[in-house]
């Protein structure tokens, strides 16, 4: 096992315990200044051992920069936050000392900057020292150790003062335990530093011992903060949470009567009598709140989430997500109703659904006529073929459409196509029928036909409904004229391409059978 891997296992990997402790302290109560400063202290240790690991194992060529600009300020931050934490733990006993905290932070960092700006960096840190002694200049090392040991000692004095002056038994136990923990840290740091300077251990080994000492101390500190609850009263916190919650909270009995509600709920129902509040809610299934509670009396589960609406005093109804929890009390069972306003989310959801429906419609329908487009027609035909359904496919091509466009303009031409689409819709009224526009003036009519039906007669009957149809627009009267071709699945072709080709050939064969002029109807099949 090489030295790099050993350093990772013994220094870097365990360092994440400090990160874990910092996160858990904030998670427990990030509003507590004690927890925030304790978390900052843990992060200072994380940064210190991270820089030491980089210096020792990954970037030894930059060890001078990593020590002077990384390890040193991180270690100074650790001892500064240690004093800060001790002042906060003293509460009222040490409150007058809080005004000196800026000086506690400024003093070591000012001296550190003076060394960096006034001394040659290679003089402050001698990279060529490899015999196990500290590579730091003796003066710089002495000042650093003085601040570190001094601040640890000041922290111990503050805890001792709080221990002696406190009149609360619980707090006296806390201060005594923290004081012993500080003495352990002080002793560990002094012992390892002495062994390092005397050459008994080398820097790499000292880092492992430093880490173990700091880790034991930090775990003990976190344990004491959590175990003895050096935080605000939990009941007060829960009261604050209840009053400042962004969602409305109602406490109901099992009959739906409101027993208590938080300020947010009070604002919602400011003009509603308390006894009428349950009637303001309606579920998607039409139930009201009383009916919902009655239906759940025999269901012991809690944490159920429902969607409901609330009448907002004649304004737009509110969409709500409701969480229900049943609480077994000493005198009666109660239900806690958590209401979250999701009106804007629901409105966004409705717009997205509508937008999706519009997109699907535009993807499958012709924009001008509203009929199926070519892709949709082919998709529907594929479904019919896959289900082995017998059907007739009629290709319809309008006559003289180009002269209509050229003579009367494209607006009239578009209106003529829309009129044709409207008339063709009347031909596809039975289940399974569909009509689509697959080209400029080309339409497809698909008709379901059972085995016993005469397909040619049925199609001829349907198309005859277009006879004598005239498009009228202002002073224009344009007779409807078209040619049609028929193919039948599966008799004429087994696939879509074959059916379209066969019907197209039939249509153009019939067009060539007659000489068409501008008014001749080709309404024949």
C-alpha cells in the first residue's frame, strides 16, 4: 500500500466526518448562532486537513503556498471560532465579551498578513527541511503556536468562568464537559507539537495524530451540543413554525369543526364565520370536508394528500393540496389539515395540457381545413391494416382549382378548400370513417365497409351528396367539381402505398376518359 493511498485513508477520507458534523449541526437548527459557529468551526477543520493532504500527498511542489495561504488561515479560523463558540455558550454570563469578538478574529489574521507581506515566503517556509522538523521559521512558528494555544486556553477560561458562575445544574454539567473537552484538545495539541519539534515523530505521523485528536474533540463537542440541547426551547420553535408556516394549517375535530388555525389560515378566512369554514372546501369527487372526514373515521392511516378546491369569497377558486394527519389526543381525536396553495401550478399545468393538445392537433391536422393531414391519414390507415379491418379508400382531386386561384386569388381559393372540407365531413359520419387533406387540392376519404356491403355503390351514394353543391362567396358561384378513384383493402393492395397508388391511378384514368372544360363536373367514380 503506497504512501499516497495511506495518506488518503488516514487524513483525507476521515476529514469528511467534519463535513458531516457541520451539515448535521445546520440541519438540526440553522437559526441557532451556536450551531452556525460550530458548523463553521468544523468546516475550518475540513479546510485545514484538506490543505495538509494536498501539501503532503498531491501537490508537494506547492507545499509553501498551501501552508502559508491554506493551512495557516484555516487553523487560525478554527481557534477564532473556538473562542467565539465559548462566548456564545456562556450566554448571559459572557454576553459583554461579544463586542470583543471582531478583535479576536482580526488579531491573528492581521499578524498573518504582516508576515506574508513583510517577510520572504521562502524564509517563512523552508521547503528543504526534510528531517522531520517543522519547515516554518521559528518566529512565525512561535507566533502561530502562541495564538493557537492561547486561544484554546482562552476558550477553556471562558468555559471555566461559565461553569463557576452558572446557577443552573444542567448548564453546569454542560460547561464542565466542554471544559474537559477543551483540556483534552489543549493537551493533544501540546503533546504532538512537542514530539514533532523534538524529532520523535515526523510531520506525516504528526498529521495523523493531530487528526485523531481533533476528531475525538469535535465528535465530543457535537455530542454535547445535541445531547444537552443548547438551543432555543423546542416548544417555542414549534410555535414559531406553526405561526410562520407559509401554508395554512387547521386543527379539526372528526366532525369537521375548526378548533385552531394558524395566521395564514386566518387571513384566508378573515371574512368567513368559523362554523362555515369547512363548507368552503370541495373535493374532485364532489365530497365536502365533513363527508371526507366521516368516510375516513375507520381509516387509521395518516399523511394522506388530497387535491381540493376552496371558494375564495367570490373570487377565483383556489386549487389546494391538502395533507391530513390524525392525532390521538387525551380527550378526543383531532385532524391536522395542511393546505398548500397550488393555484398557479395548476393553472400552468392546465396551460401545458392545452398547449400539448394544441401541438398534437396541429401535428395531425391540416392547418387550413382542420382535416387530418397526410401523416395522420397514414397513421390511421396503419391501425386499420394492423387490425385487419376492411375499408375503402377514395382519392378525391378537385377540378379547375388552379384557375380558381389564378382568377379570384388565394384567399378565395383557401375559402373554396374550406368549403370542400366542410362538405366532405358530411360523407364521413359513421364510426371508423375519416377524411383528410393530403395535398393542395387532393383529399382522401376512408370508409369502413363490412363484407356484405357493395363498396362501389356505397361510395357512389356518398359522393352523390356533393352533386349540385355550389361555393358562394359575394357575387361568386363556383360549382363543386372533382374526380375520384377507389381502392379497397385488402382486395386491391395489402399496404398503404399500394392503396394510394391504386386509387390515384383509378382517379386519373377517369379524368382522361372525358374532356374537361372549366365548368364540366367529373362527379363520377
